[in-house]
C-alpha cells in the first residue's frame, strides 16, 4: 500500500478516491507558477527602462516590439470572431427559362 494515500486523496490501490477528480481545473503547476512569478518580477523591475530601450531601436525593431507588446494586452481572436471577419463566399443564383404553356 502506498504511503499517505488518504492524505493525497488516493485509495489503497493508489487510484483517486471516490469524490476526488484529481487536479482542479485551472490549477497551475508549481514550477510554472514560480517561473511566471520570477519573469513577472523581472519585467516589473525593468519596465522603467522600456522608454530608453525603445528609443535606441531601429524602426523595424520598434515595430516588432510593439507587435509583441500588443499580444500581451489584446485578447486572441476566437474562431467565431475570425469567421465574422472572413469574406462570405459569393452566392450564385441561376434562372432558367423552363416555363412552357401546356394549353
């Protein structure tokens, strides 16, 4: 029998105990959380240098930087919103002259 199975929500076989669905939705990995916090702290520390860095860039690099920053603040388009912006295929209506008098 694995150690501390009850403590970790497992049964005697090491499977999830009844009522325990495992990791909750949206729960982040500990390593991912720590990496995100470290990167966020670094960015917050360096954000004051952004103006100076931006002014030292060539025009194409300024555009690249702006595009990357926009991705951080603008939501990604959903599939539905992408479909709205797509041009509709043309609708073709054909008329044929098949009316005949049966009198």
